[in-house]
C-alpha cells in the first residue's frame, strides 16, 4: 500500500502500527543511511529480515527491511539514491525523531538452496545482511543496537551486528586487528551492485560479499558478471562481458568459480533486473523451482 488516502493509512496504523524512536543515523557508505530504532516489537518479536513499512507522509508509505534485531532495537539499511519521498524521509531523520512504522508477524523470505546465490542492488543489501551474516564470533564482540550511542560512526567502520539467526561461518580474516570470521560456511554467494563510491566501505564491512560498481543502467553490472560466469572461458562473448565490468579485483575474479556449486538463488531489488537475472540462471541450468525473487522497486514506478 505505497499510496493511500490518509484515513486508510490511519486505519492501518491503528491496526499494525507502532511509534518508533530514532536512536541513531549513520552514513556507512555514500548513498546509504543506516537507522537504529527503538520500536515496540510486533507479535512474535522483531527478526532479521522483518519487513517494515514507514509512513513517509500522510498518504505515502515505503517498505524497508530490518537487518539486525535485539528486543525493541532494530537496524535498517536504506539506499537513498532514488530521490523519492522514502529516501528524503530517511535522510531527514535525526536521533530523537519519532516515526510511524507498520509491521506484522515476521514471514521469512523463501530462500531455496544450501549454497545459495544472492543477487541484488543497494536496496537489497540490508536483507542479504540479515540472511547471510558477514562476521560472527572470534574476537569481535557481538554488538547490540541497544548498546549503541547516538554518535555517527566514521564511514567504513567495521561495525556489524551479529544478532542474526541462522549464522554460518567459515574462513577468517583480520580486520582492524581483530579476527573476524567472514565467510558463510555453507558457501552462500552474495553479489550486490552499488554506487562505485560505496564499494570500498561496504567491502570493508561485509568482506564476504562481492560489491560491483554500478555502471550503466540498473542491473547491467550484475548481469555482465552473471553472463561472464555463464559463458565459456575462451569465448569472445565472455571477453565482452568482462570488459563491461569495471577493472576492480572483485569484478575481475572468476564468476564461474563463484557459481560452480550454487544450488539455489534469491534475487531481490530492481524488478526488471531480476527478470534478466532469472533468465540467465535458467539458461545456465538452474531449475526455476530453486530461484526465489522479490522485486523491491521498478523503473518508473513509485513505491512497491
Ligand atoms: C518488501 C520490501 C523491502 C524493502 N527493503 C528495503 C531496504 O531494506 N532498504 C532499501 O533501501 N530499500 C528497500 N526496499 C526498496 C524501497 O522500498 C524502494 O526503493 C522505494 O521505492 C524507495 O522509495 P522512494 O520514495 O525513495 O522512491 P519511489 O518514490 O518509490 O521512486 C522514485 C523513483 O526512484 C526509482 N527508485 C526507487 N527505488 C530505487 C532504488 N533503490 N535505486 C534507484 N532507483 C530507485 C523509482 O523507479 C522511481 O523512478 C524494499 C522494498 C520492498 C518491497
């Protein structure tokens, strides 16, 4: 219900709404705002991956996803490059502000496969962070949103919440002198197209995710990455696809290897890109049944 008369919005707010207080806002990377909110939980409590609808004006609402939850404290990562009312609303929030948030009992996304491919854009990163924790355990004290103060952290600070359910971990790396487990043990692959300036700070925070710098139309970079994996190593088409990608270590790496034993896919974000990605995966031999999709926004459409 992205747009509704104010009276209908009031009815929904009365049934499913809660007043949430902003505890903190940060800019973890250019084009993103992260919110920490104190919000009375809905029935069943807040869960990572919980969908929330903010009333951004008396007649408009926009959906976002909780990536970290701890009692009444939740964190949300919002992409703010759309220029729409949702982005403007998020950017204007300050600690102490109160917002109207609608949420129902959490219904987990269908996420097929045990070694899953996650493809998406900036709008999907918070959901992927909820599903595939980037750091856990060793040497990194689990962070509770409740323990946060309202200060803005420096851009790129490694500051992951670790309160997710279903954590998997393998491998280890050193970040900021602390050892942090960084890979999903089950081998999940996460590929996210983001504004070029955001690649570095996001990669520092989610070292197990691959961040590709957006280049061209929405979804083009992920599509090139996907097609480079689908093509024969020696083919000219593969070279063309690789050339379309920016020359960063993340994008130069062999996508075929990353996808070798993927047994499911979750495609989120831009509707038209999801359709292309789905076709490419089916052409590559992945069964339709193990590809889950959820569009978060669509070209030329306001709210979804
Ligand atoms: C279930 C669900 C969960 C979601 N979770 C999150 C989340 O956790 N974090 C998050 O950032 N977003 C999330 N989204 C996406 C977010 O709701 C949309 O991006 C929303 O359209 C933004 O609203 P807006 O008012 O800023 O732009 P709109 O008024 O909706 O759109 C304005 C213009 O911008 C375009 N546009 C919309 N979104 C984007 C975008 N991300 N990038 C580029 N152009 C865009 C539209 O096509 C339109 O032309 C979620 C969406 C759904 C359906």
